[in-house]
RNA sequence: GGCGGCGUAGCCAAGUGGUAAGGCAGAGGUCUGCAAAACCUUUAUUCGGCGGUUCGAUCCCGCCCGCCGCCUCCA
């Protein structure tokens, strides 16, 4: 990279972030079409069921990217679609006796609730497939005109072999794909690899008018149409789960590039799976863990659960699998607890934030293909370096404190964690006490003072009894030689 | 079968051609009325295995073993 190239640095002045591009299989700097502005399209969901932790990971990873790019000073034009017309939605409607609109309403709400719970920042636009039928029809029209598409009965198919680059994204040779392709007897495709752009109307299925025949869009075409409409012919970043690489993204790319003659995507980014005891979580395997289940069974309040889950999902590099186990979840919670304990000390010394070496190390780690494990390391190193410098009447030097404040702010803004005041955090495993006894604040204050009195009188059995009572109510008292005890929620 | 990825301590996980970050958990200790928190010390002669290149490889090359994923709906 030429250092005089204005694109070698992000608008913030920090060197441009680099990402592993699925297409080239190399790590490449982000070179945006428009300087200072990033166009990013991420596959959202098909709304026919509640989202599971795999969706949570994907959305969290691209939320991290969204937040990182913003922090680097880019204007991020982030589009995340909702596919609301699809075979699976139709089937779900038939199974449940509801209308398609009812199904999509239910699951769009569910998706939005999950995203809110996860603390995912809203994208700039969230287009729905059914509102982009005209662009889809126009796109299919162009493909027909250019003979990249052909009609068979009421269906329209994409002519895969005419697009020479087919298979490049998923690194498959077209003949290898051919060998595995399923040949459906009721389809009259020229080639088994060809895929449907438009499915002719059938009784009992929704259909939309089109000049090549009434029907509904096939999978894939909606994403091409929406990204083309909202972000233009070439987008800087396109993301999604690894399982979308083939056929979804391969097909999207084929359609889009065939229609426009231009490169569709600068950098393709695919995140790895969430595994459950090392097995892929997927609907076909039936081992899914829903986001709502995670939140609704968590022993912690929503905002605590959110950060806990985010740390768990981000503790592994986005391209590697992350394994959902009790152990790994417990580690994530412990790590956050210790960071909040440190945050509590940091909050005790108000002052300004100024980016120093730790903050820069944190940012540059994230700029290296979102290296979150290193980013977490930096947070822990800051904690471990500054903690010993706190002692009664002593605080660490101001330059280190201001850097640590900036670091924690960056963690809040980019990782979406450490967002709560330390008094709002709930420590521990969420197992202590029955929590049935809720204490009004004034009662708690009274008990704390009563215990202090007991301690002064060396009536330790009484002091311990009060501490035990507070513990059962979910509060841990930590004696403090300098004054009143610190109260931690557990 | 084809393609891709991975294999680093109990677990999670960085990393570099020059002799192994960090976290969590564990052990011992300091402090404390006891705790908690914090702190100190401690935990891989070794980076799946075998060869090769090199003065020197965990990092480069080859082979092998094991795991995972994609090739079919899927974040």
C-alpha cells in the first residue's frame, strides 16, 4: 500500500482496516468507492421462525464492523435486508393456518426484539423483499435481455454457465458442483446448476404480476435487487454467515455482475458458525438455541445478559467457530465481571479520556480483520497494569488513567460492552440466594449501618448474619477499610 | 469424492524464522475479625505426528494423522 494513497488511512487517521476477503482468500485493505464512505450489505433473515444464536453471532459480528467503521470516521451506509417472501414462509403459513403477512409480521417483530436485546445498532436501511418487486422484475428483465436468463414454462432461470466466474466465490469448480447438483424431475432447466430467478404462479401461493408472467421471486434475486437499489452496482463490503457463501452469495454475485457488467462486491466477509458442543447449530439438525430462549432463561437482567452474550460471541475470531458450552459461557461472564470491577475503580477517579497507547493498540487490533481476542487482551492488560496502582489514597498516573478511560469508551462504542455503570452490573453466576427477599433501599441502608455498628463493637456473628441476609437478597458486601462497604449485585 | 478451514497448556486464545501473549480456571502466599476485592508467586523445555530446508522452525516446504465446514434449505 502506498502511504501517500489517501485511502491508506481511515478518516480518523488510523491506517485503513484490513479484512480477509472470501473471494481472493487474502487479507486486503478496505478501499472504498467513495473516500470516507463505506457501503455495506449484510444478509439479514428470512422471517419464518425465531432467530437462533447463529443469527446472533452473525449480526453481532457485523454490528461490530458497523461500529468499528463508524469509530474510524467513515460514513457507513449499512443495509440489512429482510426476506419476507420465500418457500419456507409459505410453508409456515400453510402449516399454521395463518396468512403470509401474519407470519412475516410475527417474525419481523421477533427479529427486532432479538436485535434490540443484543444491542445491535440499527442499520441505515432495512429493506423488505416484497417492497422491491419492481427492481427485481427489472433485474430479471435485464438478465433475459442479455440472455443470462431464460424462461421455462412460467419460471425464469439463470444460465449459470454463461457467467464465467461462477464458483469463484465459494471456490468450487463448476464441474464439481455439477456432480453434486440435485436434478429435480419437475424442472426443465437447461442445466441442473441453473437456479430460479422467478417462480411461476401456483394455486395457493402468493403471486405478483410481471411482464414475463405472474409469480414470485426465487431466493437470491431479492438481495441483488435491494443492494443494487440502495447501494448501487458495486458495494464495498458484503457480509453474512459462511453457509450463505454457496449458493446464496455465489448466485447473487452471478446475477448482479451479469446484469451490470461491473464488479458486485469489494470485500466479501463471512463469519463462522456457532456450534453446540462442537456440532453446527442448524435448523435441519434440530439443535438450535434461540436468542429469546437465552434471554428469557438468563438469571440476569437483559442489559447484563446482552453484554455477557456479546463477549461470548466475540471472544473468538469471527471466522472461527465458537462453541456454546457452559464452560465458555462461564468464562465470558467471569471476564466481564473482572472488567466491571476495574471499571468501578476507574469511575472512582473522574477525569478526561485521551487516546493513548492502549487505546490505539485496541483499535489497531480490531482493524486487523476484527481481531477481537487481541482486543480483549488489551482490556485485561490495562486492568492488570492499573489495578496494582490503586491503593488507599493512591491512583495511577493521569496519562494511564485517561488512556484507560478512552479504552473503555472504545470498548463500549465498538464492542458494545462495559456500557453500564459499574453499580448496574450483576456479578457472579446468578446462582446466589433465592432472590425472593427484595430489600427496599432504605432497609438496605439501615442493615448496612447496623452491620457497621456491630463490627465496631466486634459483634461479628451479628455482622455476618446481616451480610448473609443481604447476600440472600442478591447483594454482596465488600468491607472497605476507608469507609462504607462496597455493595455488588450478584 | 471435490473444495476450504483448523489442530498452541485443564478450558478460551494470540503469536513470530531466533527460541512460547493474554484471559479463565487451579495451587500457594499477602491483606482481612472472617470474607470479598486486590496484590505477589506458580501452571506448555513446548506449539497434532514424521521428514526436509536453515546456523536455528511452533512459525517455510513435503507427507501423514485427527477435527470441522461447504458441495442440499440454513447466520
